[in-house]
């Protein structure tokens, strides 16, 4: 019974350890297993069971006891090396693995363990020697050649690593994995021509495989060998005319060779045929143009391509933001508004997007209500930015709610103006609002601020002069302001009218008559709708003519 039980242990040890091998004695015609061997195998099984159950240190004690009891028992060294390697005791693992391989140099598993230990020790030279033995013993095991090549790489012996792969090719022929690895190794040696030949052999062997032609084309592009690169691109087109990426590669090829027309057409074809997702198309488009090209020197074609991309990007927030910016630069404000709203529906946390939306709404015709609504919302979300407050003030002014407009505009003033942004516009509008409310001193104060900010702001200068004349205040100062405007633009009928009216208020009607007549003549010669005709000039002309006659 005892012998039967031990025999069962032997079978389990053989499968669990995978470490048995035929010794010279086992090759005898009559196999004989003595009782001592059976007992060793049984103890081995117990130790292996402890190891498998996670009791590594107890297992190590058992293996150590086995080694002391039977110094020639190879399986104990083999298993002990595995445990030691697992806990990072690489030197001890190496000693045990070397001992196991020495006791049975033909055991495949012992040799693989030894190679594993040498790899952990970063000893590529010793590891390569082990794999050379394994390749010699098992020449048909393909994976061993790759392991041997990697070992030579670890040993920094690249030529030997390549030679191993050459050996493998003689057995199995040209294969992708082998050729690509050789290509990388030749490149590592700085031998670009040899690296290229490896891919060329693959391309010749499998001409219908596009990636080899693509790799070769890319190599040629880096070498500025554009003629040969084009041949490889043509090969791809021949076998894969519907490949979407080839057109993007061709676009880059044409761009580098200075053929901008074909670069554009290739990029256009690729974007039209491509089934890739929206954001990938946007990345390709953005990579194809510099910022200056996209928005300036090549904006016409870039924006056309952007329109193509957006045909498959409906509802994509990131694409909508990008497209909104493009439309805004084209002054397609209403279309831009739609795109910015798509983005804001998903993410309303970016003030810059709100500002772009407000600018476009304010610039588009017939969107006053939308601008007021969105300005109010933006002011609630971002109270420290002036534009939403300014726009609310502007539309309150338009609605003749001057006091309310002042409230909004003063918020802008309190926030301050970064780099002068909106400062002049705010001061000007505050001046107009205070004037409409007959708060003249405040109005004069804000007009003065406008002129301090921009001494060539001729429109505010004109309004300031006209309002002073209307209130008959500081007329000499008003005349000096108005004179600057007509010196700047002597054919502006509004400026001429103001100057004539200031002179009238100064009692200089006959002098003013020349300017008001010129203003009326210019105004009458300018095409305009009937509703835009200016009765003020006619009234001023009559008053000034009568005044001059009375003098």
C-alpha cells in the first residue's frame, strides 16, 4: 500500500514540477526506481504543495532539507530557484538554477529557468549562452530564436541578435515579426539602408500589404527622397484605393513638395471619404495648417475643409467650439452663434465661449433680445467680467432706460478695464446717458475721460462739442474741439453741421453758413432711405441763414 501511495506522488510531482527528465540510468532497457527516489519525490511534492498554497518560506525549508539530504537531487534546486527568484533573492536563485542545469544539462525546463534568472540579473551574455543550447536542442521551436535574439540585445550585441534572426529566416522564410525586428535593430546600429532593405523585402514578398509601403514612404519622406516616396504611396493606392489615410499622407507629401493645390485636394478627398470620428478629423485638419495659414494666408481652403469636417460632427461640443471660431472670423455671426450654443449646452463653465457668443449676437442683425438675455445670464455666471454688464447697459440705453444703463455701466467702471478693453466705450456711453438725463457735469466729466483715453476720438469729440453748444456752455472750447474734427475729416456732413452750429451759438452765423451749406450738399448727395434723411441739417441751415441776414 505504501508503495502504491508513493507511486501516485511521483505522478503528481512529474506534472506539477515539470522537472523530470530521463537520466542515463532511465534509458536502460529495464527501468528501475528505488524506494529512496520515491521518498524524495514524495517530500518534493509536499514542499511544492506548500509553495502553491503561498507558504513560500516553509516550502524553502523543505527544499533546503531535500538539498542537504540529497545534494544531487536536481528538482529541489530547480524549485528552490523559482521561489528565490520570486522574492528577489536573485544571486541565490542563480546558484540554485545553475546547479539544477549542471546536474541535468539536457532538461529544457532547467535551462529556461536559468535563462530567466540571468535575465533578472541583466546578464545578457550568460542568458544568450543558455538560449543557444536550447535552440541547438530544439531547433524547430521558433520562439526560442526570438528569446535568443532578445538575450543578445540585453548583452548589447546587436549584430549577433540580427544573425539569430537570419538563422530563423532560413528555417521559416521571410516573416513580418522577424523582418520588423531586424529593421529596428539595423536602425539601432545606425544602418538606415539595411533597415530599409528589411522593409523592402517585406513589401516585395507581400505587395498587397499597405503598411510596409507606408513605412517605406515615411522613411523616404524623412530622407527627402520624394520621388521614391511617391512610388510607395502609389502602391498603396493601387491595392487600397479606398484607404482613408493614404490621402492624408499624400497631402503631406504634396505640401512638402510645394504642390499646394494637390495637397488641398488630397486632404479634401480624405476628409470626405473618411469614416473616422469627428475629433480625429479635426486633429488632422489642425495639424495640416499652422495658425497663420488656417486663419490668414490659407483661410479660404482651410475653412472649406472645416465645413466638410462639420458634416459629420453634428452636435459634437468640441467641434462646435472650433467651428464657431471659424465662422466668427468669417463674420458669419448667426451661424457662429448656433455653434457656440451647442458647446454651451454641454459646458457653460468657460467665460471665453460666452464672450464669443455675445460678440457674435451683438454683431448679427436682429438678435438684440438674444444678446440681452445671454448677457444677463453671463453676468450672473461671471460677474467679474465687464462685457456682459456693458451689453446690458448698451441695450438699456437703446431702450432709453438711461438710469438703468448707468447702473450696468458703472459696474464695468468698478471692475476696471484690462488693457483698456471696453474702457472708451463705457466712458462714451456713460457720457451719453448722463447727458440724456440732463446731468451735464457728469456728462462733461465722462467726455473728458474719453478724450484723455484717445485724443483722436473724433466722434466723441464731435458729440461733446455739439452738446456744449446746445447747452451754450464753454463755447470757445466747443469750437476748438469741433474744429479738430473738420480738420481731420473736412467732408463729414455731421462734423460740418456741428461746427456750423457751434459758430451759430457764438453769434458767427455768416461764417457758419459756409459750413452748413457744405454739410447739406454732402448729405443730399449721399444715397439713403427716406427714413434716414436728416431734417436737423435743414433746420440748422434755415436758422443760420436767417441769423446771417439779420446781421
